[in-house]
C-alpha cells in the first residue's frame, strides 16, 4: 500500500493553471542545473528528514539504450557516473542507497540523462520523478514542516489526493 500522504513538488506556478488544473505557463520542462534543481533536491531532503528516512531502495531501474530521447544531451553514463560502477551492477531493483546518493539519482532524472527509477523505503516513503519536472513524494507522515519549507523555497507543493502517478514504464505502454 502506498504512503498515506503524497505531495506533488513542482517548479510550475500554481497561478498558471487552467480550470482543469493543466499548466499553461511559459516555464520549460528542463532542469536549470541551478537554484530550481537545488530547490527540488532540498524539498525531497526535507520530506525524508521529516519522515526519518536516510536510506532508500531503488525500484524498477531503467537506463536508455544507444538512442537517447531526452530533452537534454546525454552525458554518456545515463547520469549515473560516480554513483555506480560503469557496469551498473549495483544499480538494480532492491539496491539500497543512502539519501545523498538517492538525491543524485533524482538529479539525474530531473536532467533526463537516461536513468530512471522509483525510490522507496518500504511502504512509508517514496520518491517518484514523473514527466515534465513533476516530483511526487509520499510519506506515512503529514510532513507539514517539509511542505512549509518547500513552499518557502519557491517550489510548489500540493497534496496529491489521488494515487501516486503510474510509473514511466506504464506511461510508455499507454495507447
């Protein structure tokens, strides 16, 4: 069962949404490699800290093949260079990583470097990077302090009242 509280963290201004909740603003869907990206990572760290999480498991890891479809240029190592050995043997389903490594994985996903995975701590905490720079953080705790810190950093955090989004794999298979 997913955590009770799921928050959507986004750089997109909530004022730039239409009556259906669709984003209509001019903000691009790529990482700025700077303060906005840092705000995402700080928000995830705040939710993890509030939830008492310092280690996460990699779930459903993926890397692109020879063809790179990301918006940003490939770095040749799927964004995993320095995090895992070149053969990626330790980048597998169920591998446990520290919070700092998990944050670097999120950075690679935000930069669309070719790696993707979900990050989980059992049924109590999850991090999911969706399309277009949307990040979903789930916790078994309300995390009011983390929400306040996230909003203070000029990122929007909204309670996602529905289930977490489908994995990228299932999005790819949609018709």
